[in-house]
């Protein structure tokens, strides 16, 4: 984890990918720990309540590139970013690559041993405008291209999917949810947290956060939790559209809605992994984006449709029996 001190000259950035594990059922906790054992000698953190959840040790990658910029400013940065994988409910897999940008104490590149001693930190050489860097990474479509952590996050998930622990029989075929985020710290008296949220045409979510600086691990828990629930809402909504409820094709409807009921609906548990000090930011996001309201409408629609189809089947069966008597 980053050991960078919070100040107006630091910026945390990262990318999150969210999807379904390629397995026919949820993994047990023992299997989950084996799957996420990505770094020999380091432990997989896990908990069973309020829902099964585990997080892998972090793996580091070195970078020496230009920092993100909305204006096109060219500032070099050298250091490392960290990547971790998580599994929620033994089925929903996420990977997050992240780093914290800090000013270098020397205006020249140092030996790699220096950067490896500060894992998850990139030191920028020169004057970096953090508003410009945050906007470039998490507000502009292509401002992240110099520091593409998303590829590492995706390759981490693809690596997990090739594990021999998995049978490759997904109950649902879901695309990866893609989030890119940037967080700038504010002072204790800086007022409530703010955010800017953008959805690109291809579905990538961009979010800029501004809060009193949290522990980096707590920040990752917050962003992953937001990304997980946004992905759940989006994917379940798409499954309902594909099911075409009301079309009269009960087999088609059950084909798409049945697995959603079996494997996904019970994973909606906002803030289960979020520290209480960050609840306000989750709630602010929810008020504006309406995740909970949309989820309640979606699940009510599923339950009403299942109840209606059950009634139709009962009436059809009664009609068939009465015709035979």
C-alpha cells in the first residue's frame, strides 16, 4: 500500500474491472483463498460476514512514462503501481490496479531500488497540475493512455479465469465492467466529498472523487463497492431486456431471468465493505445516480413477473386438468 502522506500535491488513480468467475457455482472460502494466492509467502485476506469476500496480495509493476493530462502537458513519472484481485460471494471477480502520484524529492530519475521501496507510488518529475492530471485520467476519454493500468487489471482477471479450480461453465455470460477513477484529497475543513461521474459511449465509467484523504485500502474498498453495484444494476437490467418479459415466451424469460435470481440478486449489499467514514460519499453518489432506486424497481419487476408467470402456469395446469376430466 502507498505510504504517501496526504497533501495537496498527491493524487491517487486507478482502474477497476468487474465480472463473473468462469465457474458453474460459487467457490467455497477455501477454494477462493487458493484462487487468489497470487504472491507466494503473502496471505489472502478474507471474511465471511456480512458476505463472503476475499482480497489477494498485491503485485507490483514498474512504470516510467508521461503522467495523464487533459491539457497535453508533458510531465514524466517513475515508480510502481499495484494490482489486487477480489472475489465477492465466491462468484463476482474484480481486479483493481492503482497508484498514488507524489512529487519527487529529486528532479531526476533514481535507481529502481528507490521506487521499489515505495510500492504503489509514482514520483513525478516537474510541476504537475493535479486538477489537469485528474481530469486527464478520469474525465477525458483518452487522457489515460500513457499509464494504462486497465490492461493489467484485465489480464489479472483473465489469469484467474484460467485456473484449474474453475470448470469454465459460467451460469451467465457477462461483459467486464470498466471503471477509471481519480481521487484528490481535501483538508479536514474542506467540506463534503465531491465527485464527477461520466459514462463513455462504450460503457466505461469515469469518476473523480474529492474527499478527506482515507487510507488507500479503504479507498479501494469504496471504489470497488461502487463499481460492483453499478455493474450488478447494469447487467441485471440488460438480462431483463433480453428476457422480454410480457412477450409470452416463458422459456426465453426463464432462460435469462432464472440465473439472475439464482446467482446475482442476493449480492446487492451496498457499503458492506466500506468504512463508515466513507458512507457519505457512497450515499451522495447513490442519491444522484439513483442506484438503489433503480435496483428496487428492477428487482420488483423481476419478482412481479415471476409471480405472474407462476399464476399463468397454475391456471394453464388447471385448464388442462379440467379438459381431461
